[in-house]
């Protein structure tokens, strides 16, 4: 049963990678990248369950935090053109 889940996750991962390559806009590619990260976390959890190695869940949690921070950083960069943008430092008129 879990082998079938791993196969389904791999198929979804392949489709998300295709979407990341062919995405018409940058935001579609960012969303596909985030989806790839989420599917990778699920694949790590299933693989850890299949091999009786629970430490893969810790790796998955760490990867999940990095995925979230990376996605927010990319979106901030595309919105403002700079990662160091601060709205409070804008000159007021």
C-alpha cells in the first residue's frame, strides 16, 4: 500500500517538475517549485516508513522549513527586486 503511495507521489512529482519547466509565468514556476518541495517531503516520510527509519521525518521537517523560507524569499525578490527591501526605510513625502 505504501509502495503504491510512493509511486503516486513520484508521478505527481514528475508532473510538478514538468510544470516548473513549462510554466508560462514566474509565479507558476515558483508554485511548482513549492509543490516539488512538498511532494519531496511526503516522499521522504513514506520512504522513512517503508524502511523503518524515523529519522527521515526529521529531515523532512527541516526541508519543509527551508522550503517555506525559500519560497517567501523568492516571492519577495520578484515583488520588490531586492531581498533587503524594507517598507519602513522608504522616504515619506
